[in-house]
């Protein structure tokens, strides 16, 4: 048994080295992912309650690694942030999502997703020239800025003056900004005084607890009162059950997102769904 124990310690160290090497390899592979065409976008519906009518879509990035298959954004986005590659990746996402939004706008008019919501990393926001890059992309793709929403997290603006200034500037220029994963950070409420946004995305951890615990329900109900007092719109994230959807609707939520209404899907599948509703 002792031998086994010793062996295990040894094995454990080797495994740690393996993991570090593995992560370094993946991070190196990420450098070519864009130019090799391995990145693509999925779109998850954001719906109105209680009709489940599509009000918009959130753009979610995917990486198909040539050997390892799909890598989750929770794995590769932090890597891209550490290496600074997120700046190129983020611009690629913005450009492609805006091009898609413009195409839908022209093809479907009022039947197009009303809002295309794009995740923006803290590093992008704090980068000088980000607002100018956004303006370039808007001009190049021809998308209507009123159809866009930029999703930022509270950590992005918490300790960065430049990021905060960028948010203000973007809103002055008619872009809408959503605070993502609301409630999971450190000083959510006070942040809103400094950094006005248009939408709060209420984190799925509260939503999933809302139907089972009084505390979850209280938070979800409290937040909707709070957002309407501040004239903000609320989106409930991570809705998976009809019970949750019903509770959210009766609490006053008008917008929701989650597997109950639809998983992230490719653009063609969004188009098939639009064609389906237009036919009806
Ligand atoms: P997020 O912005 O909070 O996006 C929502 C995540 O929740 C997505 O995971 C989505 O697939 C997942 N989700 C949606 N509905 C449900 C549900 O009902 N239940 C559960 N359990 N999960 C649900 P995904 O696509 O894996 O993305 C993870 C995170 O990666 C995102 O969290 C976002 O922080 C980041 N990310 C994704 N795409 C981009 C991007 O283009 N740029 C940046 N900077 N970050 C991105
Ligand atoms: Ca998001
Ligand atoms: Ca979120
Ligand atoms: Ca998140």
C-alpha cells in the first residue's frame, strides 16, 4: 500500500505537469484558430414571456480544435485573455455577428431577431481604440446599431477607468449595454451608480434556485423590482424548466433565456426557425 501511495504522489506530480503542458499546447493552438477557420458562432434565443416569442439572440463563440474537437469557451476565453489574443478574437466575433445581424435585418425586416447580443471581454473594453473599432465594424457591415447589445461583466468595469469610459461612450453613441451574470460579482449594486447600463442579465444561479428555495425566489423577485425602479430591462438567464419560467413571469420578468426556450444553434437553424414562424 505504501508503494502505491508513493507511486500515487509521483503520478500526481506528473499529471500536474501534463495538465500544464496540455494547457500550454492548447493556448499555442489558439493562435492559429482564427486564421485556420476553426472558430464559429452559435446563437441562443432570448424570448418574451409568456409567449416565448423570439426577442433577440445571444452570440456564443465556439472553437472546433482539429484534433480535440469542440473546446468550451469557459476554457479558451480565459486563455485568450491571458495571451491578449482575445483582442483579435473579440473583433472577429463583433465583425461576424454584425454581418449576420445586417443580413437578417435585410432578409427578414421585422421578423429578424430584434437584438443581437454580443459578449465583450474586459480587455477589449479597456483597449484604447475599441469604440473606434466598433464604429468601423458598424460602418463596414451596415448593421443598425439599435439592433445590437453589448454584454459586459461587472469585473470588466470594476477596476478600470478606461473600460468605464468606453461603456459611457458606447451608450452615448446609441449602443445598448447589458451587465452580464448580474449578482455574481462583488459590488453589483454600487457599480450601477458609476456605470449605467440598459439591461441586467440575472445570473442563472439565482434563476435555477428560484423555483426550489425561498432565498432564490426572493432574490429573483427583488431584482425585478430593483431593475424597474432604475428603468432597466431584466433578462433572466439559464431558464431550464416551465416552473422557473412561470415563476419569473409572475414575478414580472418580460425577457428570458435558457435551454427551455432553445439551445445555442447555428445561424442556418435560426433562419429555419424564422421561416417557420413567418409561414404560420
Ligand atoms: P455567458 O455570457 O453567461 O453565456 C451564457 C452561457 O450559459 C452559455 O455558455 C450558454 O450556452 C449557457 N446557457 C444558456 N442557457 C442555459 C441553461 O438553460 N442552462 C445552463 N446550464 N446553461 C445555459 P457557453 O456558450 O458555454 O459560454 C460560456 C461563457 O463563455 C459565456 O457565458 C461567456 O462568458 C463566454 N463567451 C462565450 N462566447 C464569447 C465571446 O464571443 N466573447 C467573450 N468575451 N466571451 C464569450
Ligand atoms: Ca453573456
Ligand atoms: Ca451570463
Ligand atoms: Ca458567464
